[in-house]
C-alpha cells in the first residue's frame, strides 16, 4: 500500500506535458497509417485506371444477375465442393456488368502473378492425374435404353456417321460414350444416369422443332420417372444430359427439376442467366471437327499481332470492329475472308474469342488447334474444363471496356510471357479435340472427368 501511494505521488508530480508526448506519437502514427491506406488501397482508386488487362481468376466468380442468386463457383473433389482461389471480381464482368457486353471499368493485376511465367496448365496436376486414373478404372454410367424401332431413335441413339458442324461436340460425346467401358447395364453400379436426348436433332425434327423441344423434354422426364425408379430417388441430381446448341439452355423451361437438379453439360455456359448453375453444371468446348494436326504450328512465323473474323451479331463485336477494322497489326474482319481462315489463325500471335449472339463459339478451340493464344472477350462465361485447367496459363481475358486499348495491352506482353503462353497452348490443345475413337486426355475424357467430379458423394440404398 505504501509503495502504491509513493508511486501515485510521483506520477502526480510529473509535468503535465509528459503525457502529451505519447499522445502526439499515437496521433502521428494513426495519420501515417490512414495516409498509407488511402494511397494504396483499391477502395480509394479512382476510375481513371481504365485501360488495363483484366486477369482470369483460378475459377470465375459467379456474379449476381436479375435472376441468379450470388452463389460461389466452386471446384469439386471426389463429389464434394472445395473452394477455389478467386479474384475478388469477375474476370469478364469486373465489378458488375450487362449481358450486352457493357461492363464497369476495373483495375488489373499482373497476368502472370508471383510465379512469373512458369505457370502450370493444371490447377493441381498431381491430383488430376490421380483422380483421372481412378475415374477411368471405376466410373460407371447407366444410359436409359431406347430401341432402334422407336420413332425418335435418331434423337436418343448415337449418330451412325462422323459428327460435323458447329454442334458436333454433342454427337461426339454420345458416340464415344456408348462404345466406352464407362457404360454399365446394371443401374445398381451406376454413379450417374445419362439422359441421351439430342437437343440439336430435336431442333431439326419437323415433328418437334424449336417450339416443341420444351414439351418433348417435359414428357420424356415424366415417362422415365414413371417407368424407372432412378429419377425419383434423387429428383434427378445424379442424372445429366449434354447439349452444345445454345437452344439447350431454354429447353428445360417446362422441366424445372432438370434445370435445378440434373447436371447440365453444355457449350452455352453463361451464368448471367439462371438456367446455368456454375457449381453444379459444367462447360464443354464448342469444337469445329478437324482431322489430323496442322503442320509447323510450333515453329511457324506469326506476323500479325491479333486476328478476328466473324459475323457482327453482338454489341461486343460491333465495338471490336469499330476500333480495329482498319488497323495495320490487329486484323478484325467481318464477312468473307480473302485468305484461308486457317492461314490467318496460323499467322497470328493472338486470336480473339468475342461473344456473338451467344457466349459460346468455336473460336477458342480454333485458336488452340492452330497454336494461337486466345484473347477472351465474353462476359459471364464459365470456361470449359475450368475445374481442371488453369486458363491464365494459356489465355488472356480482357474486359469489354478495354477493347479500345487492345493494341497497347497486347504489345505490353513481353516476348518471354508470350512464349510461355504459346508453350502452354500447345500443351492444352489436345484437351479441346474430339476423336471418333477417343484418346487419353482428349475432349471426351475431359468431359468424363468433369462428370466424375460431379458425381454424388452420397451413396443411395439400391
């Protein structure tokens, strides 16, 4: 008690100025911290920083839309979700945007990140290879059977010719699956159940047509749910279908349980519209069929900086043509080319994937096939095989508002960075090719792997 009283008297006798010293130091420190935050935080960055490259995150974040809840886009591992590393905002939409291609302008970070130019094409190659082997060994799919005497047999059974055209991915998958070891005739062994209808073939059937597809799908689901017990056990959660034509995204309007529960494997994978759910559904590449490999794609000279050719059927393409139609190094064309399309792809360093009437086009697969680095300008696009492939290792995403600065952006990529992108393009191109007789790691097996990741982790009593 005595010691306490003595200490109290000594403190009381100190000059009052002594207490202003620590207070002043605290004030100076606080002001310094606030000044640092103000000058470095993106919270205070103005919109003057407009024309920069916008990076693709590990997985694309799901942005809210008028009809879509703000859900995360997740990776999958052994049937269960695991969160992936994301950029805080959409690679294509930035902090927000519209489906017509107009977006808020955003700042950017380095495309190549802290690891420099040595970026693997897989998020985790070891896990992928381990799961891939297990997928090939044990994955089983039950296909709902249909007789060749069925009046709609051509809709349900594989085509008896080599698929062709813009929507060939759908036919290639079914044709390859039905000949594969993945198919089981015992539904008790099945991990997933395949709904084998073809949206593209229904579209061309005069008895159905575009206007009748929704009714056809509704009746089909009703029939299999009455005839078989498998749909009703899960509400369709262990079922899937494959569709590459963009009309497939509206085909389920009268079969809501398919849209909400079943796995949708589609080319038109725009999550701006609520019909596509990124953490449940999967994107597959739209591929124009080609045989063999182009010669000298690793060594050919690429004298053009960038290339695009196509119809002008979207505001994004209109804007691209408005700025770059007559440029000397960026070749943006519409209408018929005077030179072969393949030669233009082979002679360009970068090739544009630009949203048209739909978000999906075959141009990414075209670019990769001819060894051209894809430049992706398409908002709200869930990229094919994004659960597996690290897209920033072989492509570049640019927001629509940066179209006027494309030349500056592309010319700012160093030769080492471009070489790394191009090397990785050559590594991943095999994943975007279909074969009548599938080969390891081609598009068919990559789709199967996406399905493997989405199989249910809950076993049902059978």
